[in-house]
C-alpha cells in the first residue's frame, strides 16, 4: 500500500494531522476479540 503524504511547513497543521492519525490508531474496542493478525492489519 502506498500513501502519498504532502509536505507542509505549517507546523500547527502538521501536528493536528499527526494527532488525528495517532488518535485513530489508539482507539481500541472489543479488545477480547483481537489477535496479533488483526492488530497488525490495523497498524498497516
């Protein structure tokens, strides 16, 4: 999977984008149903 990331010199915008992406990755639900394969797929 290739994802293009645009460069920006606006630090506030960059930090906000980073926060949004990380927040999505850290939101876990139904942890009992998770396994290593599902976690890896989510990280990718």
